[in-house]
C-alpha cells in the first residue's frame, strides 16, 4: 500500500475521474449520494469491512429506503472502494451483503379501463399542446422526462414512428447548492428506442403540429416543458374529469397493463418501454388483475377437457 487514504479522500479522486465520463445529471446523483448517505457514515474510515456495510444496509433499510435505493447507494460505495484498491490507496475485498426484503412491494396505481377511456376521449376531443403529452404517455408508455423533451423532429408522421432520444429532468447540484433543469440522453442505452404511433395518437399529433410554434411537442414555449409543472397540470386535469388521482408515472404503468391485457407479448412490451430485460417489465409493471386470473384458470380448465371429476 503506497499511501493509504480515508474514504472521503478516495471519493474526491473517484469523482474527478468519473466527471469526464458520465453525464452531468449522473454526476449530480453521485455527489448527492455521497453527501447524504456515504460520507456521514464512512467518510473518515481507512478500512470498510463487510460487517460495516451490512450494518449500514440494515440502518438505511430500517429508515424506510427501498431495497433498490439501498442497492444503488452500495453500488456507489463499491465503485469508490474498488477505485481506491486499484490505485493502492484503499483496501478492498468483495462484500457479500444481504438486503432486508421490503415488507410490502410498492405498486403504482393505474387507471381502470373505464377511467382510461374517459381520459382518452377527452384528450382526443381536445388535442392541445398541453393535452398531447398525457396522450403520448398513455399511448406509448414514455416517461415524463421523455415526453417533455420530445421534439417534432423526433416524430415521423409518414412512417408513424416516435424516436426517443432525449429526456429532461431537474437534479440537485451539490456544488451550486441548487436544482437545475437538464436535457440529456435517455436513462439507459435501451431507452433509445422507436415506438409506433397509434391511429388515435397520430390524428391528435397532426392537429397539434399545425398549431405548434415551438420545436417541442408539449407546451407552447420555445423551451421544453418542465416535468414538475407538467405533473401539476396532469393532476388538475384528472380532478377536472373527476378521475381519482394517480402520479404521472402511473400512465406508463397503465400503458403496460393494457398491453398485457390485450395479449401483447412481454418481450415486445419490454422493448417499447425501453427496459434492458423482460424481467424488469414483468416485475415493475405487469400485475394481473382478478379478471385476468379468472380467464387464465378458465383456459386451463378448458384445456383439460374434463367436465366432471369422478
């Protein structure tokens, strides 16, 4: 070991090495993770043992953080420790960490089929630059950042295809001590994708395009719509239509649920949503309701071909 350093010192070097190879928004997330979770717990340590990390995981899980959030935090911790080990400034051996199970998995609420029909009927009858983003999410499963960042140049009205290649979000910058709006590449490599445009959506897009004076599909400003303000608009819209409130991301969940209900195969749905694998789609968005379960049992019973058991 040439010159052993504390975890905080190693994290500074790691951040400088990462800064030039990751997106600015990703760097902001790393810095916030360090400031909020890792440095207060490990900052002065010269060695981090498996038992140290296991105790950290238990405490963070007990505080109410989701398992995925805790895993993401530990992933940053491991990356910094490995960096220190490679540069011979911090000892590191692989940790075998166990994560407490979340007692009740959180599932985003979705619109019922009746509620979705009410909402879509209104959106199709009122195709405005404000409403089109909600219809986009319902008909494509796009995330709110992708919806707000979508430009007309990404919408092919001839081939009926939307190309998702940008997203917008507000991130907290630990260095400036303020939040900032950032337009960047999509969440992951798989989030770069092409999505077919349905007939209802295409008709509305054409109407909005004729009245639009902005490069962005959603809104009337020359600047992109901010996700936070668009969430507020969506909440007011649901209230006006007397539809129970759901978060905007629930539209993505609703889209996935309707696709499964209409017999869309999971692999195709996974690609449309921009997931890296089918299991992500199944675990996050596909939750069969009671009617689907009944149909499954009925199909199985019909397949058996037995009417009376002796």
